[in-house]
């Protein structure tokens, strides 16, 4: 009976250690660190796509989109008016500072397949 108790405790300890290692090593899908300092983050418009297409930032961070395609593009909110760039020709930029938490889906008004998402306040 005593040996089964020891075996059970060892198995329980291994499960707990494995869970701790797994959750501490899980990657951040948005590649953002929680450093609590405001940042400017860059998104490139290239190959008729926003890169990265999904990004998480802190409230107060600024994102700058830069069009490196030869075609013109826009950064336009799917809903509301949070994002609304002018037409961006090659090397054109658009910047926006996010002052409220939320999920902001956007697209290029010229190319319906170009979509992006900004997640603000996920790590705050």
C-alpha cells in the first residue's frame, strides 16, 4: 500500500511539473511582450497582404503601416471609423495610436482579400 502511495505521488508530481513547463513555454501568438512601455509597431503592406495580419498591442501603442507594394492600398475599419487612411501609394505610411482596448478588424478598400486585425489591451 505504501509503495502505491509513493508511485501515485511521483506521478502527480510529474504531471504538475509537466503542466508548469508547458504553460510557461507556450508561445505568444501575437509576439508581444508585456513591458508596459508604449511602442510604435510596424506593419508592412506587401504582396497584397498586411504583415503581420494579426497583431496585439497595448493601449497607447502606435501602429504604422507602410505600403511597399507597387499598388495603392488603404487601411480601413471593417466597422466604425477607428482606422481610415488616405490612399497609400508605394512607400506611403499611415499611423494610428490606439487609446481604447478592443479588437479592430480592418481591410484594404481596393482589395477585398486584404484583411487585418489589431487586438488592443490583450496583455494590459
